[in-house]
């Protein structure tokens, strides 16, 4: 696996570079919004990637609650970390796109508000994992993750069931998209998925190593006669 990682990293870097070129130069210019619409190729794939990571976090959290599996707990942690990063990209690129198109940075409609709530839930999840010293922290965090995952379908389907400022989906929601734009969109999503997997893979290995070291140190302290109370 150590030999595969650098090869995959190089391929991912190449794919990200190609996706950037396609987003900024290769894709046709949208007739109404102009070049500002090119944020679309980062905004939408970031949202899809965040949704996928939060869904994996949900599955891993449920599995941990059932089996108390350490690997599942680590998967839940790292997917939440990377998912928050991509969700942050969504919340940043959204207003940057909205300002020249809508004339406002933000509006409290259901799609935007539920996305912000989703981000706050998983930031709270990470804060709990980082600062809580209770032995029940993984269990509490898993329960919070299960609750937070309920907001993912609300965010995704909100523009189907509610009238919002946010535009309708261009795929599967009655909208339309130029095939060349769809091609670039999917390339960028693939690049983001590869990058997310690369970061999660690296974080998983690091977190696993850190926990192994902590367990070894705790065992050594337990077996060390000098640590006993006299």
C-alpha cells in the first residue's frame, strides 16, 4: 500500500490540474452569467463530495454503535474532518457566486440555511472529538453523527419540495445543462473524489498509528512497576 499511495497522489494531482483547466478554459462560457458561472464546477462537486463523506460517516458511526469497531470509529472521524472542509468550500463559493448573480451574498432560504446547519453540526462533532476527555466520547460523537446525517437529505431535496432562491438542479430536477458543461462537471467531481479519498486515506493511517502509539504507551505505563502507588 505504501507504494500505491505516491502513484495515486501523482495521478490525483494530474487529474486536479486537468479538471482546473477544463473548468477555467475548456468549458463553454454560460450565456447569462458569463465567467462567474465557472464557480459551478467547484461549488457543486464540493457539495456532492461533502454529502458522500457525511453519508460514509453515518454508516461508520452506526457500525461503531453496533460493534464498537475501532476502524469504523476512525473512518467516521476522518470522513467528518474532510467532509467539513468540502462543506466549507460550498459555503464560501456559494456567496461568491450569488453576489454577482442575485445581487446579495446570502439569503436565509431552506437550502442555504440547512447547509449552514449541516456544517455547524459536523463542526460540533469535531469539537466534541477534539476536546472531550470522556471515555464515552466516541459513542456520543457517533450518536451526534447519526443525528447530523438526517440533515443531508434535507439539504439535497430542499429545492424539490420548497421554493428557494437557489436554482433548480440541472441533473434530475427538470433543469438542463450543456453536455460539454456536464462533462467538465463530472471530471471535477471525479478529481475531488480522488483528492478526498487521498486525504482520508492519509488521515486514517495517521490516526491509526497515533492510537496504536497511545495504546502502547498506556500498556507500558500499566506494566511499569515504577508507576504503581507505593
